[in-house]
C-alpha cells in the first residue's frame, strides 16, 4: 500500500460516511478461501463509518448438503419450486452459512446480528405450478435494520423470509439485496459472486447505464451465465428503484471489494442510475492521465506545453472533472495574490464530451474558487478559444499589460501571442462542492 493510495481513498471517505452499502455474498464465496479477505474488507468499510448490511446466499451449500444426503432437491437458489424436503435442507444449509459468517465477523471484531427483517409471502401459483415454500419479499422491516445500524451492529440477512403467521419461505438472495437496498435507500449494492462481471469477447465491461444493462439482459442473455444474468437483471431493477450504483464483482478475487469502491479503475461491472460527476483535486498519480488528456490540444497549440515537472510543481492548482471515474476534463487556477488576479489555464474537455456544458462547469468552478481565495479578477489566455471565453464566459479582451510582471515576462518570452481576456469575479462567492455525487 502506497501513501498515494491512502490519499486516493481519502476523497471517497466523506462521500461514503454514514451511507448504507448492501453487500450481497453468494454462498459459494462464503465457502471460498477468499472469504477471510472479504471479512477484513468489510471491517475496513465499517472503520470508515460506512453502514454495511450483509445479505447472503446459500445455493452452493444447499446443493452440497443435498448431495451428501443423497437428496434430490426441487431448486437451490430460491427462484424455482421449493418443496418440503428442499426447504428443510435449505434451512439447515442456511444456518451453517450464517454460523460461518458470524464466526468470521467475530474474528474481525465486527458486531453482527442475524435478522428476520424479510417479511415474505408465497410466490404462489405461477403458470399453473405451485411454487410451494418459495417466497417473494413483501416488505423489509427497515426499523429493525436501522436500529442495528445505529448501534454499530452489522445486520446479516439470510435468503429466508417469514410471514405474519410464522411460516418460513425460501427467497432468492439477489431479490433480498434489491429489496433491502431500496427500502433502506442504500448508496450501493455490491454483489460478490464467482463471476468477473459482464465480459464480452473476453473483455470486461466496466460500466453499464440502466438502459444498457436492460438491453443486455434482453438481447445478450445467452452470453451470461444464469447467476450473473440474475444479478445484472436485479442491478438494473435496483437502479430503476433509486439505488445509485450496483457493482457485480468476483468475490474470489482478493481486494475486489476495496478496489471497486476506492479506486478509479474498479475491477467488476458497475451499473449506474445516473452519471457520477465530480470536480476534484489532482494527485501525483493523475499527472500522466492529464498529460495524455491534453496532448492533442498541446499538439494543435490550443494549450501551452507543460512538462510533467511543471504540473507536479503546481499540483495544487490543478483540478479534474471526472464522469463515472473517467477523467474527461481539467482546469488550472494560478494565483497571483499581490495583484489579486488568478489565471485560469489548461481548460480542456475531452473531444467525446464536448458541447455538454462541462467546459462552462470547469470555468465557473475556477472562477468561484478564485473569488473564494479573495481574487478580484480572473485572466484567461487563449490562441483559439478566445471566442469561447468571450461568448460563453463573459470575458473581455484586454492588452497583455494587465498581466502580473512575472507572467508578463513569460508571455513576452513565448511566441504564442495568445489573446488575453479578463473577467471580474465577486468576492464571497462559494466554490461548488467538489467530491459530491
Ligand atoms: C473550449 C472547450 C474547453 C469547451 O469545452 P465544452 O465542454 O465543449 O464547452 P461547453 O459545453 O461549455 O460549451 C459549448 C459551446 O461553446 C462553443 N465553443 C466550443 N469551443 C469553442 C471555441 N474554441 N470558440 C468559440 N466557441 C466555442 C460550442 O460551439 C458550444 O456552443 P453552443 O452552446 O452555442 O452550442 C473545449 O472545446 C476544449 O477543450 N478546447 C481545447 C482547449 C482550449 O482551447 N482551451 C482553452 C484555453 S485555456
């Protein structure tokens, strides 16, 4: 772990604090050697004041227990018919899984409680077939879950529901995760299964909008195995119901959970209900990406050439705009305190994202930041976007005489002959909150 990794994590902490993550773990993952690492990752989430609700499946354990007993079961994952014998073996397997998880949570010092928060009703007769002890989630007892969470207790929810008459139903854990996330207004669902996420022609698809996920479920279902198809379907539905992000991760992969939550790359497939945008500070690890981003504009002389060392030397002046973890724009603000002038520089928006107001967003951000720092004016120098600054930003062209002496020297030494524009900014204006979802 590098210091820069820790700094990278820091930007997420205020956004995630006190928010609810539903972590849905397949039975197969509970039985895997990587489960111990997942428990540690859960402890990390809890230590950052993220409220975790654990939902677990048990299909692998049900199938195994049934085979050990020589029993033919009617269904393992809670989506088909659950006959009497299947319910019995399912309850035993679920209890074993619960016990295993409880042991693990205790080992990482997490307080947890098994919860009967899923109120279910019978799935009923579908297509003329009675699904017997298979249930559907009728409602989630959010009050009890909030009570646990507020006391720092992690609720553990089995793929079992109960009705008001004390009857027990087998429910599907993907559906439980969805219902719990919706009812608890969770920020995320993290599905941990044995699949890598959505992979097409050997390539992992990192992100899908709701409509893309729905299209996938409708048209390309043959490309997905049954478990992943169900998760993608539930992910899209959860997003439609207001859960902002659902992640499909390979729980056999060490660090899957933390990499997905706290890094820009992520390792699974994320389904999102809206684009996540933020303007954030730049870290050293971003410098290479910024240089790649602006390279084309530097080549066409729209932007002045900057070396890596130039950017690193003024790292705190640079800001980037991210959309769903992708770097799509940047801006720098160089302060000249004596003249109470700030220079807005290196404004760039990736070609694929032009014309959507991101340039103005970055420009406004920089201007408000300048005002907050007590500057009276913002300068912009441009060879090809001076019309943009004038027409879209309300800047006025002036002579290079307004440049602070040091800046003027550089201007005269260069051969760019940029137009100089200026805009008054009002003190007291607050910068837009960076890092907000
Ligand atoms: C200039 C730039 C930042 C605009 O980004 P953007 O996100 O596309 O801008 P917005 O979406 O806020 O605004 C788009 C509008 O500006 C106009 N516009 C874009 N570039 C322009 C330019 N060079 N001159 C005049 N108008 C321009 C568009 O036609 C569009 O007009 P409309 O709203 O009437 O349709 C982007 O084109 C860019 O990165 N250019 C190369 C780098 C550069 O020159 N930077 C400025 C020097 S610091």
